[in-house]
């Protein structure tokens, strides 16, 4: 079996590459940047612009033996949130998936058996209105807001019917992982924020707004679910929510985060990280130089995730955040049971970034 992971340098993609290699499979990592994983004889990195249909036909049409695809590629606009409801962004994401799948199924000897498609909790419309149900369940009718998830899923189900492969759709809650340069990963944002506070002599207080309870999912859990779906008929044709299995509140996690990063926790210090962190890019460059870190400029390290962090932390909100919980009963009944404590998850990935000299020890 050969698994092609699209978006292999992202939060999900990078974890999926490591998991499939551990499963003993050949892996084609498709991304602009190579995934930050150890070299492996069964790992091949391929670069192609998924918005370029001709380039995709040329590069992907020559790949042989791809039996499984994990589609975790994503196009986001600068500033992140505003683009979520814009039609051109939706069409770009649809074109990227189409440009990947069509060359694989039209190859002289197509081998594709299964595609896992990543969606997210925005499928339930919580970014545009309060949740219609608590918790949100996969059996609910599609939320009618415009969303590229529906465009991609409709195309993929139609293509699966034409070409005889299976699909599974996953909806992870807020992702926690070790990838850099991601559109939505709060872990490196927290690490950079702590390092800047320590260097500037500022308190490391929670920078967000109104307290609320939420869920998250570790990238390793998602990768394990992708591995499970690859060979589990109970997953084929289905849609599954994914979470760690617990709930959390940021202020309750903050002391453990501070301990992992070797800084003192402090009282709440509301800050817009999308403004604060870029304004101190020169300070980060100094930290990188004096602490012997990888020479990653802030844009390469954070991507759009500082904008995402402000949203996740409810910065600037005085009104209560609507509860956004996903039921994971369906995936457990289907046979997937992995779970992890969210506090342990965040500490693991912060330690991972420190061990790889991306964040200071």
C-alpha cells in the first residue's frame, strides 16, 4: 500500500506521515515544504501547486501505485477568519482537491482504494451562529451556510461512485500538534508568546477574553483515526467527529503550560497576539540567535496561527462564547477509541518543539 498525504507539512499531515511510516507503509508526502519528520527510506516528498491543474496532471499522473489518500491540504487567506465565507476561497479549495484526485483516477493503472477528507468543526456553522445542537452530531442535516467542505465532499462522493474508491470524512475539533507554518495551530503561538514575555520581562498571563469551555484533538489521535479508517469497512462512506475525549478551560491549563515552558504563570493579561507577536519580530530574531534555535522567521513558524489563537482565546470578548461541543459517540461505536488528556497533549507538543530547537529550552 502507498499513502499519499496532501498537506504533509501541516498539523494533520505531518502526524499522518509519521503514523503511516510507523504502520510500515510507503508514503508520498505532498506539500510545498517537506514535513518536519526524520528521513525514512519509505518516504518520498513531492511538490506541486494544487491550484495548477496542468502541473498536477503532469506530476501526479506519473505517480503509480497510490492506494490511499489523506487530503489535509488547505488554502487560507492572510488574516485567516475573513476568508472563511468568501466564494473565491471556497472555489480554490475545491479546485485543489479536484486537481489531486483526477490525475490519480485517470492514470493508466489506477490503484486508488480510499480517500480520507478533512473537514472541521466549522461544518456545524459555529463560526457564523450559535450551535443548533449541543453536542453537534454527524447525523444532523448540513448547516446551510456557504462552506467549501460541502463542495469538496459532493465532488469526492461523486468521484468515488464513478471510480470505485471509498471515502471517510473527519471533523476534528481544535487541533493540537507540532507543525510549524500552519494556518491553525496554537501550540507554537503559545511557545513564542512565552519566550517573548520572558525576554521582555512581561508577565505570562492568559492573553484571551471571557472564560469558556471547549474541546481539542491531538494530531496523533487524528493520525490514528486515519490509519484505522484505511482498513476498516465500518469507516467507509461515513463522517466522524474527533476530539481528545475531554473538555478544558484555558485558564485551568495555563499553569501546566507555564510549567512546561519554564516560566511563571501570571494573572490574565489580555493581548491581541496577532498584533503583539509581529510587533516583536525583532525580539524573536534575537531569541533565535542567542538561544541557538532553528533560524525560522516568525511567518514561517506561525503561518496564520496567531490570528487563530486570538479567536481560540476569545480575545476581546466580554460576552459568553457559545458552547461548541462535538459528540464522538459515532466513531467510538464504529470501533475507534483513542483518547488523550488535553493538558498532556499540549505539554507533549510544546516539549516536542523545544526538543527540536524550534522553541527555547
